[in-house]
């Protein structure tokens, strides 16, 4: 194998150290390292490292203003509009033109969970995984609208095999195998924080990491899935993240409002509870929709109030989006490429002596792309309000806020609110502390629950309502 050619190429970018153990590698290991090196655009990496615009503090868009959001109905006229949108959304979903994309490549490291996050058991009664809860929502939609809904699940080089095995072991959670598309988002090399050198995971492999959820679009095209969706007549893509089990997948009202506004992109928002909420902000800049990370939002702007004392910038980002495939296709061919952002992370690696290092503080730079950077390229867009208690309880931390305990409580409280709103007499009304879980296959929303006979249920123990 031509070490000289590889070394010459690497030396040009000051990265020849990755061949330090070349002579001790097997032929298979040499081939693996060679392929990794050749897959990396070292010129691009060098430019990213030198770029002063790419940093932890991102540049704030100019002239940002509060976004114009479609708020929840407060009178009969607004309710009529939402009812019309719900009807239209249901009609559209029954036409089989919608696919669902689940962002699920990440590990559960912040949870102390040594597996992909989607495998985390979160059902408050059953311990169902995040993957199962989300997949059963898609299965329920497939049955409800009597149509095939393509289910796209992102993975990465580290998690792909484990996720695929998990889906297989669980018989694809009732979905048809040909309905589920698992695909890897691209990876990008990590570099040393101090000297910019490529980090090695082993003597024959580079330390790589997913390039952020913005790279998912590239992954769709590279895997041929985008063309396949178009050939099947899919026009709309529902996008959400695996850590939020409350999300209403393909909510008919949301779909209908998106269609009525002829939007290229629509996104759901929740009201920020306070200015310091650690949630991204949806705003507008020069009539374009933008999302600003909470860490990049100046306090003076975050704290702005209206005459009634309410936050002017209240629209928190839920990472729930609808994309027209035509828009994604247009951007991929004619739009601006998504920018890279620099993130500082702890990355395990081997040092110059070959010893494994597990740093206790950030030691590496990762370059990532974010899906929200595509939003300003939309010519027509819509922001729709949803209630936090109904649709936003992301699982992020092992303890405290956004922890398994708080997320399970949010799930139970959502289902309890459904029970109380059905008007069906039951033996005893549940308290807020009651553990309740409703399978999406029994009822995926309040409307479906209202059609079920639940008059004989008892609530004196943790309760799970499942399809018979």
C-alpha cells in the first residue's frame, strides 16, 4: 500500500502523525485507515480551522424581530380556522404524500446510558423505549389513514449497527421492513483543541463524529432516499428528534395549516417560561425565519417585554418541522451550503505513545451543521404555537430538568388530561401523581381516546391502555 503518497498528502496539511503506527498495522487495518484519510477533505478542514467566523459564539442575525406566530385559537373564528386546517390535514395525510424523519443518531451519554438514546426506556408504566413510542405513532397513523408512511431514521457510524439490530429484534415495532429507512448521517473528523491535529481513536482509525443534524440532508441524498421518496409521490417531510416522546407526529392541524399557508417550511413553537430558558429562539431577520441558540442570545434582547409585561421574544424552538421536499431539493441544488459551527467536546483518543486518553474536560473541536440554518432560505414559512405540556418534554439529563423522571411525569400528566377531557365516566378520577400510559395504538390523541370505551377502567394502580 502506498504509504509515501499518503504521507505526502498528509504532510501538506501538517497531519502526517496519523501514520505513526503504519508499519505495525495489518493489511486490513492499513486499508481502513487509508480509506478514512481519503474520505476527508483536508483542505476544507484546514479552512474551517482558520475561519474566524466559525466559533462557539455565533454571529447574531441583523435586525432581529419577534416572529409572527400563529397562536392557539382564543375565539370561535380562530377555532374555525384550526378546524378547517385539521380537516385538510387529515385529507392530505390519507393521500399518502407524507414521510416522517426521526433524528436518532446520538448516544445516551448525558443520561449515563451506554447505548443510542432512542433505546432508552421511557414509558412511565411499560418502560417502552423512545424508539418504540415514536414508531408506534407512525404505525397508528398508517392504520388511521390507511396509507404507507415512509419512516426515515438517522444513525451514524457509531450507532448504526446497534439501532438496526434493535429494530430487527423488535420486528420493526410492527411497521413493514420496507417502510423503514435507516441511514447514516455523514461524519467529520475531530481535531485537537490546542494544535489542530487530527485525533486518533485507535492506531488505525481516526476519531470521527457525526457532523450535526444539518448533515442529515446530505445523508438523504447520498443514500438515494430523497429520490426514492419523490418517485413514490412524497411531497412533505415531518421532522422531529428522538428525545421528545410527547411530539404529535404528523399532527393533522399542523399539516393543514402548513398547506393553507402554502409554506415551504413550518415549525412548532412553545412559549418560553422565562427569558433565561435554555431553548433556542425562533425569530425573524429581514423577513426570514431564523433560530438563535439560547447561548447566543444577548440578555438585553431576551428580556425585552411588551406593554403587558410579556416576553416579546417568546417563541421557543421545539425542533418540530415540516419541510416541502421541493424546497429541500431546491436548496440542495441552488441554495447556500449550510455553514459549519465549532463545538468544544471531550473526545477519547490515543496519545503519541499509543495510550488511551479519556479527558475530563473539552480537549477537541468538532465541526457541525445544524438543520435550522436552512430555514432562512425558505421564501414562505409558518410558525405555529403548541403547548409545552402537550408536545414538548425532551429527555436530555440524567437528573433534574428534562430527566427520565420529569419526562415520564409529563407523559403521565398528558394522558391523565386526555382521560379527564373525554367526558367518559370512570370509577375514579386520577391524581396528577398517577402513573398512566396510553399506547399510540390504543389512542394517539384525545380525539381517538374519546372514541374508545373506557367507562369500566379503574385508576387505583399504574395503568397501561393498549390495543387489544
